[in-house]
């Protein structure tokens, strides 16, 4: 079985960059510690061409991969990348020639954060648009300028370190995507990173661990230190190939350990000295180095199968969705002071990810199965895939579930039809079928609401129903789904008023209806809120809500989502279950990685292969690799 590519190492030059000492630093801090990757902050304008080429040869001779960046201060000059005098296009191409596969290219920094997802006042770049597509196109134009410049028009590898939910947009034309880890919920961002790589046909993906600045504002707090090692292990088991620790291994210069506010230039006047109170020998700084060494030792003992973890469930990041779990200031696409561009019901759907990684409450009567598998999808993880991904990418999954904002297009719609015809399960709401790219625009359903070729029904917005009626289910036609199925039962979920499209069935089955009574005299007259349609070998499931289901209607939406996620696990040939803090991934050859994310307590984990069960006890924060 082919072993996966993994490179793990250090960042050099964030605080000081002394060209004459670089090779000694690489040997002492990287090679001698069993690591094989260096990320250069090239901060010295006096670096010569000869030095660049000497470093490239040294890296290749020692089988150390490397990248570099110049514009540490981000892209403050649009389309411009400040470079040392000794670096030009010929130097970059010569480095590529000298280092070969060890040259992983040029790193650009936080372009999505700056140009599309920053709090007002954080950067000088803002938009004033009415159409989301105008903001998206502006971002893409800017990012493409940087990517073309950084890659020498595609001649050298390039990546963008991105901390926000715009990662798929800024990574589309790069060689591989890189996530700034711990900026926002990793259980959103890591699945988004992995799916971004798949959508862009990238050979691998990278993680830049920003623990010192974004792992918590108390550098001396023990739980923050636990998060550092967890970030490595969680990223590794989820398929990351290239690892960098941003800082903390040389000194602590942020938050409670910073003498003053740190400026973008990281001048010596702003941060403690290397041998100061929070310098190289401080126990927490040493802890950062110890974690890096422990992880390097683990990599030397483990052989992760190539190809990434198995994933069968994908949530869909909708077209033109500008949501990010971090640093947006709740203004989408840098479009400030406009209420319609503030976070609202489409963005709040993303709170699903606060729930889908935990088991349902013991008293949740809508949780079914021989054992409780509600804490994870099939194979332990999900992707968050861009809606614009092509059919080849979408066909890798068994389930597609739409989340936040989506501007539907004919191309996306046709890919979804192919996905369902090929055997996939699709779930979305009527709101996701809107073709408008205005936040405050009139709803315009694709095909004027005639979605009979996918969902087996025609939707009518003019004949919509605004109601607070409760929810009822009947048996699903999707073989593996188990709803709380009975029209003769109390209406479920006190959800408030929701707008539902009028529905004309054209082959779909109404698996959910609205009611205010235990028993309705005329079941056929009950308004439809959930339809299911068999198309080819698959099924398309539609919630007829014209509102994004994050407030009113959320519980009903969540019930279908959680049943799909659990059903995927029930159908899986390998089932893994344990406590809520258990995370797991499965690779080719049935290799399973188990991670106890509890900082303090042991947990049990059971792997059920169908023919045998194996039980493990995981210590706090333990990552265990299990071979079949």
C-alpha cells in the first residue's frame, strides 16, 4: 500500500532573518530534530541570488521540503509582492530546477481574510455592491493577480495561507490550499480545506498552525497547550500533508506575554527579546518545541495510507456563500454598513456543525439504530464541498447536504441531477434553489420553480404559505432513512412561522406534512413541507421552506440532516463509536485513527468490522493508529 506524503517542520525568519545563519538554523532546528520541512519568512532585502540557490541545494541534499514568503504584511499593495533584490523570475526557476520536488513554492498570505472577510477597519479594502457576484468577482480578480505573480504565471508552485471560509475561493487556482489552523472551528475549516483540495484537483493540502496567536489569548494556560498537540493530531488524521507551526517555539510575543501591542513589522521594540522572560528557555516555549519533536517522532513510526481519509458525507458550501467562522465582523464580502450584508438566517444554518459531531441527547426519541451512531457520519468525517465543484468531485460522496447561502445556477443544478441519478442522496431547501445573487432581492427559483426533473415537484412562491403549524413525517422512500414516521401523532417541533412554497407533486412523495392536530380528517389536504423523489439510482429530498432554516424551521431541518448523517454510519461496513469526544478517520486497508479530544478523561472506543469488534481505551488527548 502506498505511503502518503507528509512534510513537517518549522518557520524560520518570523522574528529575525539573518541569511548567513540560515543553514545552521535549518540543521539545528529542523534536520537534527527529525523534521523535513522549512517555511522561510524572507525578510531581508539583502538576500542574494547565490544565497537563494545555495539554500535550495542544501534543502534538496538533505531531503527537506521548503516554501517561502515575502509579503509578511499581507497584500497591502494590490497585486504587488515585495521581493529581495536577489530574487527575480530567473532565481525562482533556478531554485525549482535545483531543488526539484523539495521546492513547494511561494506562499501568499490571507488574501481572503483581507479582501473579502475582514472586520471593518482591519484592512483598508472594502466593497460597496448590491450583487454578491460583484464582490466575489472583485475578490477573484485580486486573488488571481497575486497568484499569477506569485507563481510566475504558473511556472512555480504557489499556495495561499487562508484563515476564513473563503478558502475555496482563494485556493481555486493555486497548486494546493493551506489552512491557518485554529482560526475558527477546525471541524468546519478542516473539512472545507480537504474538499477545497479535491475541488481544485490539488495533490495535497497543508496546515499552518497559528496556536500562539489564535489557539487562545492566554499563552500560559494549560488547556491552550493541549490544543496545540490536538491541532497536529486532528489535522494529521484528517489528511494534511504539510505542517508548519507559525510561532511559539522561539518566544512568546502575543497576548498576555507581550510587552506591548505587536505591530505588523514585529520589530524588536515591540516584542520580548529572544532571551527575555518569555524567550527560548521559557517552559511554554520549550513545550512548543517538545510537541513538534513528539509529532516528528510519531511520523517516523506511522505509515499513513495515501489518498486521504474515506469520506461519504459532504455538506455543501453554497455558491457565493461568504460565511466564515472567524474574523468577518459579521459583514459579508467586506460589504460594510449594509444590513442586508450582515450575518442572517443563511449564515446561522452553519450552527449545524455545533451538533453533528456529538451524539444526540439520550432523550431524543428520533435517534434510531441497534447502537448509537449519531455522533459521526460514515468513516468518521465529512467534507464541506463547494457547490461549484464538478461532477467528478461530487460523485465521490453518497450524501450532499446544503447548508448556508446558495445562488443556484443551471450548471450546479445539472451536476446535482447527475449526482442523484448516479445513486447519490441530496438534501436541500427551496431557499437553496434561489437564483438571485442579491441579499435583499426577490426570490427567483430556478426553472421558475419547476424542479420536477430533480425533486419531482413544482414550487410556487406566489402561492406560498406562512404558518406556524407543526411537523409530521411518514416513512421515507429512501431505504436507509428512518424518520419519526406517523401522520397520526402530535405535531412536532414548536418552530414559529415559516414560509413554505406551494407544491404541485409531479412524481415526488410527500414524506412530511404540516398540521395543528393529532389527527387530520383529510391527510391529502395537509400542506407539504418535505418531499422525496427517486431519480435514477438516487433520491432527492427537499424541504419546501423558502426561508433558510436556521431560526424557525431549524429543528425540522436538523432532524432530517442528523438522520442522513447517522444513516450513512449505519450503512458503513466499519462502524466506530464511543464517547462524544471521540474523533476517528478510516483509510484504505481499513486503517483507523482514533483520537480522544477530551483533555482530562479516558474514553472507550469500539471498532465494529462486521465480523469482529475491537475495544480500545484511549488516554486523554491520545491519538491511536489501528491496523486491521
